[in-house]
């Protein structure tokens, strides 16, 4: 099943992914294509060097005596093939060559090996770079590939003395591990024969890992290609967990740990930590859900409708709630205030602050409504909030609406930071097919 796209929220162009594909192709053309292996030295069974002419004469003499003796002599000879560019850049067993830890990830046996790996590099890299960005993706890609090479060459040094390993397969399996950790509930659109269909990433990755384990077992649990794939996958797990736990990657509360623990969305770790912070503040009220906030029938206990003094008091409470991080409470108070005092309107600074707080809670439906409200009421922060609204639309899987927002903006009037955000959002929308 070949991955061709994903519905996971992505916010960056696949610049580094394409760059890695180009580098792999260039390495193949420069170092792997039309490589000639020319024997340089020949050694007998006792390790004594002999010339090729001497070996040929001895083979002819033994052949005349006994074909079996000639075959035994031929098998006893050891050929040192000398230096060739493909071997020196692939990962060799029985040697310690640190540069090969990195270069072996860009070497391939033939065209089919290269093309197959590049297809999967595109599918997995699109998601990983879409969340990490080009710089972090490049560091992670090269780092995981180098760690894999080091573990393989150093780990097999005492046991294997010949053979080579090459190809991007291991680091691609490491990227698959990151996909599973960061977006298990999202889907890959895959191509399989004549069919195109969607598969949850957790199931997709599970099938691939299970297949590799099965083939490794069928081949006798030896050092083989399935084992190298599994080793690459294992290298990706700690890298993905570290980037997730350190906050370098934002999975909007839909990472593997939140998903399996039933803590996605508003029940995510991020949302709960904010709620805990709010509950620890004095004079606080329990933060309502987005559903209760949207309802105009809920009433604040502090509300006494009908007097201007109460309206002023409620406005002060709105600001107080915002100042201590109780954004949902502030929203409920403001909406109740406007319901009971039709002449009162939103203050721009209050609405903008609440939008920021709601985004931190990953309440994307609510943020969508509030940002659209802000854009209709105020001229302040128009560009910033329009770009933010694009990301919210993508998080809600509404790429067509995000495209409509971008089409209504003029890139020529954006500053450098805004232009970068615009291009990033545009790339994410294009990746969704819009």
C-alpha cells in the first residue's frame, strides 16, 4: 500500500523531503550506477598473496590431476576487490568507518530499490516535515539515519566480517514510527493495485511492522532486511517521543498517548493542564465546556440582569477572568453580559485575548466562531487572525474554506513573517488537494 497523501494537519511545505529525495537520486547516479568491481589482490588459504598468473597456473595443474582438487583450491582463494566508491560509502560489516553511518542511507542497489524507497519517503516525509518544518526534519532525518548506521556497524562488528548494508529503508521506517506517534488517528490515502482508499495511520503502521516481524521470523531471525527495517523503526520511537514530550512538535492533543488514553481534544494533556491552572486560582468558577458556552440559556451565578452597575461589574469580571487565564469563564460572562445589555459590545482587546486562550485549549470549533466574529467586528489584527483562521480550518479538516481565506489575501502587502506564514498555510492547503 503506497501512501500518496494524508489528512493530518500539516503546516510546512515538504521542502526538505524533496531535497532528501534529490540527494538520494544524485548519490545513486554518482556512486551506485555502473560501478565496476576490479579485483586487486589475491590470497591463498594461508594468507599469502599470490599473483593472478600464479593462481591460474596452479588451477590448470590441479585440473589436470583432479577437478575436485581444482575446485577446493579455487574455494580457498580470497579476493580483495580493493577500493570502489559504492562499497566505501555503503555500510560495511566487520569494519569501523564512521562516515558510512550517514552515507549508507543515501546508497541504493538498483533503480527499483531507489524508486521504492523514494515513494515511501515522500508519503511519510510529507506528514513528518509538515509538522516539524524543514530545519527540524533535516536534523531528525540525518540524525536517525546516522544513529541507525552506528548501531548496526558497531553492534555487528564482533559477529560479522563481510557483507554490506545500504539504502534509505531504515530511516524511512523511523519516519513511519514518527507518523504513528504524532498522528495515529489520522489517515493515509493509499494506492494499492487499482484501488485508492484511506487507512488510519495506526493500522497502516501496525500492518507494516507486523509484516516485517513475520518475514524476519520466516527467514530464521537472522541479520536480514526485515530486521534492519525493524531496527530503523526502533530508532524512530525515542526520537518521536522526545520531540513530542519536549513540545517541539504540536500534535493538537492527537498524539498516540492522548489517543490511546482517550484524552484527545479538550481532554488532552494540554487542555487539562490549563484547566488545572484555572482551578487553582482564587475566586474561580469551573470552566464550562464549549457546548455550554455556545448556549445563550446558561446564566452566570454573578449575573444580576437589568442594571448598569451589574453590567460594569461583569465587564470587570471579564477582564479579571482573562488576567488569570480563565478564558472560557470570561467568554461566558461576556456573552451573558451582552444578552442582558443589548447596547454593550465586545471590546477588541478582550475578544483577542479570549481567542488566544481558546486556541491553547485546542477548542477549534469555538476558536473558528470567535475569530470569524473578530474579523467581522474589528480592523485590528486582520491579517494575523486570517492566517490563524486558516490553520484552524485545516485542523477542522476544512481545506476548501482555508483556501478561500488565502485567495482573499494579497501576499504583496504582507511583511516577512506574515508572508512565511502565508506560504506555509498555502502549502498545507495544497497538500490537502486544494
